[in-house]
C-alpha cells in the first residue's frame, strides 16, 4: 500500500484563511456601488481588451462595428474607446497573475469593457496554475451577474440566463487543498448578499421586459447547504414579484428539458449558481448555432464587461485560421453593451443586422476556414446591413 502524508492541520489552516476572506467579501457585498448614469458621463470610456488566441481578431471587428454606430458620440467627446493590452496568456504567466496589476488598473479606469476570450492554464499543459482571467476579472470588478440571452424564434426559444458570477464552485476555484496524496478538496461558496442580488436582478429584468416565468436551477436535493441556501433565498425574492410564475428545477432534469421540443418553449428567465449557469448556457447556445453565436454581459455595480461565451481557440491560431474566426459572439456582446449604456436604438439596429446576416439572408457564412468568409468580411457585411 502506498504511503501518503496526511497533515489535516495544514488543510485546516488554509480553510480558515479562505473562510475569513469569504466572510469579509460577504460583508463587502452589502456596500456595492450603484451603476453610473452613463448619459451624464463625459466621456463614457469603453475599454477594449482583446485577450489572446482569436480574441484580438474578433474583438477588433466588434470594436469596428461599435465605432461605426457611435461615431457621432466619439466626435462629440461623449464616448472614448481605450485599448487595454497585456491580458495574453504569455504576459499572465510571465508575471504569475491572472490579471497583471497594470492591466487591472487600466480596466478600473473604464466604465464598460469589451473583452475578448482568454486562455486559462489547465493541468498538464506545462503552464503555471494561474486562475482564469475571466474569473479574476469578475471578482476584482465585482461583476456579479452573468447575463446570457439565447433566441431561436422559429423554435419558440427566447431565454435569458442570470448566472451568479462570483461565488459557487468558482469562488476559490484555483485554491483547493491537496490534503494528502489520496485526498483533494475544493470549496463551494454561497452568501446571502450574493444570492439576493442576482435573484433580484433576474426578477427585475422579468418584470421590466414582460416575462411571466422564472426558473430557479440548483441541485438542492443533494448539495443541501449551499444550493439549498441559494434556492431558499431566490424563493424569498420571488415572493416580492407575485405576478411572475416561479418554479424550481434540478440542474440534471433542466438540462434534459431544454432538449424537449415541447417543454423548452415554456421557459423564459433562469437563475443559476455559477457552475450550473456555465454549463447550461453553453448547451443553450447550441440551439442558436453554437457558442460562437452567443455573447454575454457581466454586470456589477460600478463596472460592466461584455464578452463572447466561448474560449480563445488557440488551435485556430496555430493552424493559421484566426482570420476566419466567427465574430458573431463578440457582436452579440456589443448589442448588450449598447443596451447597457442606454443606446437601445443602436442596439436594436445591430441585433437586427446580425439576425439578417446569420439567419435570414446569409449571403456570407463563417466556417472557421478558407471555405467561408473572413472575420473582417463578415463584419463589413454586418455594417452594410446597419
């Protein structure tokens, strides 16, 4: 039998430091800053952070579209675009930080951020164990709500997912404990303030947008403490919105019901803890055409960040195919950015142009290879339709 070194006191001490840190964070949530009045900012600063892999390519094209739509505001000094470099995997590994200090400082000078995909090191790839830049940014800027819409009109799909963004299984995801050679443990975090604010944002969205049904998704029958707390708090918030029908579902059956052609038409708004939201929104995006077609918003009090929901596709770069990457995910994120800053008419125009280019006219197609349009050609096509 293999001999293993087991020292529970080391694990207990590490767990204690995590507990203190998370308790402090829970108390800090109560003092979240209100969102700024974007119409009164001069200038409103839009940070553009390309990330790595195909990120700079697709982000550049989404920025071109935004600059086209906001040209008058830029000329009037009401809007400023600001490039933020340094979030590549090479730089992050060099400084051993999920977000280099200078990059984080630059991000904090912006009001909203358009961010390209970033590569996350994983076991066996030879890179250091650095936290996901996405996760780190959500925590550093307190972007607590990940909002992901999915629409497929001809299938009756009109879903909006509100995924809690800073807690759950991802709260301390890179800081679990290898207790011994035989035992490793990670941690799940659920706070009252963190859950209440994501639930309230989902129900407020439903009320303002005429949605009649909200589904709470957990695994509270098994993960009784943290998922149970999440479910109970969401139900308490639901009681404040009596006109909205609220149901609760387990993540496994909900995953199945999204495939059910009859039942999936019944769903409108979802509230989910972090991990379940990550998984379910990727499944949902497949109905729309894949993760390359879906954007997401990351909303906090002071800051908001908009991004694609897919990864950085380093293989496309190594194979010389980056210029054929699909920019639709970033352009969908740009729609959400425009809506967030109050440019609703411009957001509607961009959304309509994307629908025409992606689903209706389809004069150009993106295949990820030279059999389809380049990223820039597709962006030109979208701007032609604006």
